[in-house]
């Protein structure tokens, strides 16, 4: 601090011990709980990063230039402490210290605020200002104990992400110290085309409600840096708020209406790959549905016969007479309840399987009238598709006509080949459908993205907006409030 060595009054006397004390006090008083704030308190060791014996160099101005543009991404300069930084920067450069703002406090406060603002900005732009794994997987209660203590939440988000670690904070502070800040600030910026489009829309809008929607969808784009949605090759996108499926393959597009989960049984956001299909699948009823809908009908043989439900002892694999099954037996987990495949099955005539932790899938339905509704949040979490045969044709790689005809026949449709018509004549009761078609592998596997975007291009590539059916925009907006204040 040789530049200030000629200053004699107490307000101008540099005292490293006082600077350290002021930094320690600033850290102790900071109660803000963003991930960046927590990591700063863990990693900032009091070593000055922005101030040296010559004063404050241009890297502080570099950071301020970026912070002055946070309004373009829907945030406020106030949440990054810009005003205080500018005041202290001016005091440092004009030597405008006084008893209320002595040099040791200003040096500590300026270095602290620049570090805090830098980490907040870098964390948010690189990883997202909201951690969706933490937020959405602790949103809906699935189980409570007898004292109503939450024992399990419903999983709603399973998209692979880069998540911030303490090492990232260490790396940021090292780059600040090594004058690599400019490169860092460029590296962390999202480059996704959807993000850039939404960013362009933000300054054009004056409606708070619409700005909130844009900001929420920009935030979703930040989460996609590790696992971006493919823009080439065969892929399927299900956008929950649009209740629509888009299947792309180079110049080919197949789109269709879908039914998604109700608000109490939401369809999760996930990324996977469709690996196989089943024609006339058996529906193994999840325990959650057994508890809510099936167990109360224990002993009612007519109910189980009407719905074509079998009760199977898991240990012996024997079908049990419903008349001999109690509610306690159904809830014990020792019995499987499954609906026979075929017409009237809740999964319809075909199901598309993909690995996921939520036991959801895409499938046909026995109640196609639901596709006529505008708001199609009706299922227990799976996605019902309105064009199941067309989707089967899409996911297969150059299927031969006999395979397609076997799928048609299995789904109860008219045969289109001579071989198919001959089979139907030989099997008028279609009694051998399981032998005709059942499991159908999908190779190569087809990428599947189940997303929740209230602003997204439709089947014509035109950006559209859809209602926030699960209220997720509001959840994101609330979580981003530390950056809006």
C-alpha cells in the first residue's frame, strides 16, 4: 500500500491487521444463503484479490461492466452490491476517506463486495441461479409418517447437470488473482440458441408477468449446459406445458398431442433414451395407485374381473383368487396387481419404455377422448400419446413392412400386407397375438427429453407460450428473488 504511505490522519493509515478484522467481521455478518454466498464464506481466506499496494486495477472495472448488464438477463444491480462497489471504488481512486469510511474499512469492504458479486454472477451464469434438483425434488410430498413428518418427496427432476462445487469457487478466486477474469466471464456465458433468443425478448417487454416467464425459461436454459437438447439426429421432445410431443429426424417431423400427469401426480422432467416397445403390455399397477384406488376393493371379485386385474403372489408367482385377498395383503407389498394386456388396458395397445427412476413411460391409451381437451394434465405421471403407431414407426430404424404389420395387428388395426391378411385369416380370434408380436427392440436407442418450458418453439418452429400448469415458473421466480432485490 505504498501509494497511500504519505497519509498521516487515522482515516488514511493502512493497517493490515484492521483490514483483516474488517474482513472477518464482514464474513461473520453475512447471512445470505445462495450457494455462491456459502462457498465464498468457505473459500475466501481474507487474502486481498482486487486491491494491492497500487490501489485497484482494471479488473474491478471489467466485472462492473458485466454487472451493469444484469438487467438484460432480468436481474438487478442492487443484488450484486453494485452501488456500494462503485462508491468504494471512487473513494479508493480519489483518496476520499474520512472517519465514517476509513481506508482499512473501505479496502476490506471493496475487496469483499467485489469477490461476493463475482462469485454470485459466475455461479449463476455458469450453473443457474436455482438448483432444480434441490428445489423440484423437495416440492411435492409423497409420504408422511404417523406424526405427519415428511419421509419422502416425489421425484420431479432428473436431468444431468454440472453442479457448483467448492473447487469452482477456488478456481474463480484464483483466476481473479491471476488476472484471468475477462476470459472467465466470457467462458461462463450461456451460448444456447434458445437462451439467446429469450434474452433478446426481455428488453422488449414491459409486463412483469411476461418478464417473469422469460426469466424462468432463460434459467431453464442454464441448466442444460451439461446435457443440451440435441438439434440433429433422431430425437423426441415432450413439452409438458404444451401437452405436445415433437419427434425430429433431419427434415422429418412427427408431432402429436399428449396427456401428462395431473398436478398431484406430475410428470417428471428427465432425459433418457427409448430402448424398447411392448405391444399389448400388461400393466403392473404402482403401489401408489393400489393404496389410493385398488386396496379399498379388496375381496370384490367382480371389481377385479371387470378391470381384468390379476393378483399375483410375488413369492410363488401364482394368481390368487381376489375373494381371498384382504386390504392388508394388497398393501403388504407381497402381491402384484396387474391388468391383462389387450383392448381396454390402461396402457392401451403399445408402450414405449426408457430407463428412468420414476417408472414412467410413453404409452397408448384406452380413453382417447382425453386428447380433445385443451388442458391435458390427467395421468398418474406417464405420458399418453395420441399417435402411438406413428410413433412406433418413427423410433424404429428402417422397419420392414411385416414388422409394421405385426404391430398394426397387435394394436387392433387393419393389416396392410398380404402376409398380415393371411395371418388374420388363419387366426380369426387373434388368439396368438403374444406369439405374433410382443417385445420390440429399438436400435439405435432414440434420445428422449421430457421438458417443462412455458416458452418453446411449436411444431412449425414458431415460439409460443403455454400456461404454467404446474406453477413451476412461480417456483423459479421465488427462488431467484435474492437476485431480484
